């Protein structure tokens, strides 16, 4: 291509660019702005949780429109920012924001557009790891989770459980919400449930549509280990907003955590995004939070931490407090474990056949519930009394308790069967060996062949006895 041809091509491209730009500018007319404001007002009147405030906001927008306040804005980005400032002047609602839409290729409401939007959501979630940024164990055995958003349970639950599992053996926990802008109330409910072992009413959401109130209570079971007694610290900042504020407020009002940092953003009215036109959308709050303890929420005032710090000092202060709490927690745990262990040993020392079995079960249940003993620990304790202390009846009682506490464990039933056999109860031994094989088969246990071998052995003993 020669120089003249290249210049001609460049001029053509520039001519096309300036024509498109001028066309875009020409389309940004008074009528366009007026239609956008009318549509915005209609959406607020139809859906905003406070109808009377929506009407006042509409009146303010129309007054500004007539006075020519919006004439100075020449593109969607600046117009959206001006609209946001105008509506928040009246309703003070930080959730209600008008934004220019992300540019999409496909027409709105088309299947292709739905695919585009869904792919954007998926990619955003994958890049952000469903809001879970960092998890680590800090000095002093303090668990730390940097949570940037509360993803929907359908996508984020598995990742949240994995993070919580990594900090499940720590002696204090820090949840950092300083960069968390909110998200799903269902995920808030789920993560809160990790830190309570009783049924508690955490929060309610009132919805204008249907005039309904939805209650959020702690969930009885989570996929990981609950930490109801572990000292909890929540980091907040001015960027902590919406669902992140709910998590903080839930913990504060239930006196479950110490909040460290700065007062949060102050947005307690949930809702969703609605389209104004092809280029603009608005987040309309359609509900409001109602705390069951305070009967109000943090709208406009934020959640105020118990320990206020400068931004650059917050993490160090939270860590310092968490380390101190971890020491106290370990001391308290040691005292509790020692008491339980001494109580259990007293049951063994005072063992009476036919009378002590239920007392031993109760004592072992308490040990299990506080995670002093797991299934393997109880099994080892049983063999200690069976082999070392030569007290087979106490061992039998321990093994029996293990099958009750862990009924789906093939190994627990196999060990119980062995103790029954050594104590001469071959019929009961056979039943438990068979139970071990059945469970191992169902659970695809790697020790299935061993359990089968033990079952055949007891069958042979019974045959020989006949």
C-alpha cells in the first residue's frame, strides 16, 4: 500500500470516528434526559421501600430538570453521577445509585444478551473467588479471613466451607470486612451460623412488595465445625457496606464479636438493579433491615466498632486483641478439658457392671461435644483399657459408647465386636461384626476386607462352639 492510499484510509477512519462520536453526542438530548428522569421516578414510586420518600425525590428531580441542572452533563457517566447525587440529597439512601450500563453487543432482553450478562457474572465471581480473598493462620494461632463480598450460597458455599475448615482449629478468629461491599443475606446467615450453637434470630428483612417480613435465624448445621466459643473479631471500615454491615451488626447486637476499625458505610436497605433505558440502570432498595434486638438498623449511621482505630492500624490492633483473647481461650479450654477428663476417669475408677455404662456414655458424649475426643480417640481409649489396663468390661462400655456416638462408623462397631467377643458374648459380637461389614460396604471403606475377615472368624468360633 502506497503513502497516498494509507493517508486516504486514515482520513476515512477518522471521518467515521468523528461522525459516530457526533451521533452519540447528538443523541444525548434534553428529551433523552427527561425520559430517563421520568422512568427513574416511575421505578422509585413503584418499588422503593419508602413510597413517600420516592415521591419527594421525584419532585426534587423534576424541579432540577426544569431549572436546567442536568443540561451541563453530556454523557451517561456524568449524567448518572448527577442523578445519584440528586436522589441521595433527598432520600439519603446510599444503596440507590444510578450507573451507566456495561456495554453489551446483544440487544436487551434477547437470549444472547442473557448469555453475555451471565458470563460477566460468572467471570466476576471466579476472579473474585466468590468474595473470599485470603485465609491464613496468624501468629498466636489466630485465624484470619479477608472477605470481600457475600456470594450467593449456590456458588459460594463450598468455598466458604473450605475457608472455615482451614481456621477451625484456631484459638481466635478475625473476619476482615474492611473491603466488603455486601452481597447475599443468605450467605450472611450461613457464615454467622458458624459462630453460634443455639437457635437465634439474627435479622429480618421487610419487603414493600407483598408487605412481607422475612426472618433470618441461625442454621442448625453447617458443613464444617462450628466455633461458638472461639473469640471473634470483625474488622470494619467506611467501605464496609450493606450485607457486610449486617454481619457486623448481627455479631455486635448478639454480643458475639468485638468490632475493630472505623464506622461502616450505613446502607441497610436491600433491593436490586432495574433498567432505566438501554444505557442506564438504578439500584432500587425494595426492603429494609430490622434487627430483632434493637428493632432498627444501621441505615445512615453505620455500624460503630467497639474499638476505633486509624485505617493503617486496624489489622495490627485486631491481631493484638485476638492474640490476647486466644491465650485466655486456651487457658479456659484447658480448664474445661481437665475437668471433663477427671470426671470421665472417676467413672472408670468407680465402674460397676450394669450401672456405670450410661454414666460413661454421658461423660464421653460431653467430651465429644466439646471436641475433646473424636471417634478415633475414644477407640484408642477403649483399647487402652482392653490391652494395657486389662479391664475388658470398662473397654466394652467405652466401645459401646463409641458406636452410639458414631453410629455410621464401621470401625467403631468392629472394635465393639472384638471387646464383646473377648468378654464371651459371641452372639452380640457377631451382630456388631456384621454391622461393621454392612457399613463398610455401604461407605466403600478401605478396611472392608479386614472387617469381613473378622466376621468370618467369629462365625467360625460360633460353629466350633456348637
